[in-house]
C-alpha cells in the first residue's frame, strides 16, 4: 500500500505510584496549616475605650503600645493570662507618655515596649481564601496529576473516573478524506470491500432480496500492506463515522475492564449507525483460548464479550466491523466462524503493476521529473506499500542533498538500495581478496536469479575495480 499504517496504540508512559500524590497532598496541607497559615493569620483586635486602656496601663497589664493614625493599639494580658490586642481612639493626653514610661509591664524588661508594630486583623475574605480556597486548589492540582498517573497505569485509553470508556478514536464522516483512489495495488481487496460500501449507500436494494450486510471482514496480510488505510477508505467511500481502536487497548490490568470497553464501543457504534468499527491487531485479544498460548482471564473475558456483542447487534443497522491482523493462525476459531467475521480479505504484497500504481500515488506528493516507473518497480520486488512510500521519501531527501528541486529516476534507484541494503559504507576498507570473494558470491546470486523464470529479473550488477 502507498501509506504506512497508522499507529492506533499510544506510546507507553513511565509508571509511578499513583498514591504518592495523595500522600504529598496531605503533607503539604499539614505544613501550610501548621507553619505557613498561622504566621499569616493575625490576632483578633478588640475595640475598647480610653479609660479601659489607662486602667490596664496602671494595673501593669499592658506589654506594648503603638500610636498610629490617631489610633492606639496595645497588647495586654487578659484575666486568663492570654495576650490580647486592643484598639482605642487617641485622646489629647499630655501625660500619656510619662504614664507609659513609669508603668510596669509583665514582659521580660518590665517596661512597656513602644517599638513593636502591632499586627492588623485580616479580613474574613482573606481568611476564607487562605484556609479553604488555597488548600482546595492544591488538592485539585494533585488530583489531576494523580489521575494522569493512574490513567497511564491502566494502559492506553484508560481513564481514572470512567473505567468503562472504550477509548476508541471516533472520526466523523466529514473528517475522513481517504477514498479507494488513495489505495493502490490492492484491487481484489477493494472489489470485495466495495460491496460493503454499496450496501451502506443503498441497503434497500439488498434487503428487498433478503440479503444482509456482512457483520465483519478480517483483513489479513503482512505489515505495511495497507490494512488500516483501506479500512479508512471504506469509511471515506461510505461517508459514515469511523471508530478506530487497537486490540491492545482492550487489554487492561484489571479483570473486566476490557469487556466494559467492548460494551461501550458497541453501544456508541449502535448510536451512530450506520458506521464502521476498525480493530487493529485483533490478535491481541482474539488469541486461541487454550493452554498452548497461555491463559489470561482478562483477555478471555474481553474476547467473550466481543463474541457476544458481534452476535447481539443487528446487521441491518449498518454497523460493519473491520479487523486487521498479520497472524491469522493465532485467532480463536469462534471469532472466525460465519456470522462474526463473514469475510476474510487477503492483503498481499503488491505485484509489478501494483508497485507502479503505488509509486504513482506517492510521487504525486513530491516534485519530480519524468520517472521510469518500470525500472523502479522491478527493482522493488517484494516491497510493501509502506516500504515504497519510504523509498519515495528517501529519493526526495536525496534530491535535496544534491541541490535539486525535482526527483529523478536516479534518486529512486539509489533510495531503493538505501532502503533495502542500507546506506553505502564509503569509509570501509576492503582488501582485494575480500572484494573478489564478495564478487563471486554476489554473481552467484545474479546467475541463479537469471536462470529461474519465476524470479524477478536481475536489475543491476556493479563492476569490481582493482
């Protein structure tokens, strides 16, 4: 195929202990309430009259006094021996300073202090913000971080507050631009899938005769042959929503989680019918249920739920299940029986004409001169669509390195050798004897290939120079 397969699984994330976030949150709040907030919270200030102030001065209860903005603030011991801050208005009293200097005080010096700044009382709004809003905000931030850690431990598509969500990527019909025109080298597969597209477009034509839509189609083929691409093309041609999910996303660390995801996926699909569900790498959950492949309660429950859902939904609604795998021999027989995956579509490596078509599709994306596709296609025998896409990209990179603005045939020929055999080792020193042995070895390959009629023709033989 002309495009590499999309990676529907997420990259693994580093796992940590999710409960450490709660522990740190408790420690932070205890620290704030024990050390920080008490230093910010001021003593309550009580208003009193000037006579009471003079009485406390004369009785030796006043510890410190501050006169500011025609107000007198003083700290005195109450009846319980606790320090309390008072406020009173300033009165024209010329003897006040002398009275304060002569008065006794319960502090260590025995005199009333004048140089201490009496703290002011915080407003109730500030107290509310410091004592409730700030800790709540800290708890919220810690909760968010902890939920992300738990989500990473649950695997791709996991969610801390909604464990049963399928996690499938949902594409609206208007978001899918891929069509069968973008798929090259798989004419047989397109022909078999076009019938599904026709059914979704005009179901009445099939239901009138009593035919029903195939519930599922299994795409089988080597990696890079375009199984994901052709599934998107079916959705693009049918103009229906497209659900894409990897089989590995169903397998979770808790038993029953995968089955819940399957139920949620089919529930969403039934709500948006007609639509297409695509499960990539279905062998991750569809392995044979026997001891030869090892037992796994979570995987088997997920598979059982998938089988139940495929039997339960109504095919007349237009819900089609497409699945892809490159290891069909590992799938459970119950998954492959008619009524579940009714069709098995083989995605083979492209032949000569298929490779030409794929190269034409990819060359539309790069600036190029007239390319001899026959030469390039013959040199890439056995290559998949993904490898052909990489060859075209390498050719474009080579053209840029050489200062050209267009790709030529020589760029593609060189990129074929780079992708298949690796970059040329220009600095490696080989003795003449080693060169001779390598030459004999490689000419043997060329002779055998030329004598076998079913083999690809010999494309290039380089000459050994002393």
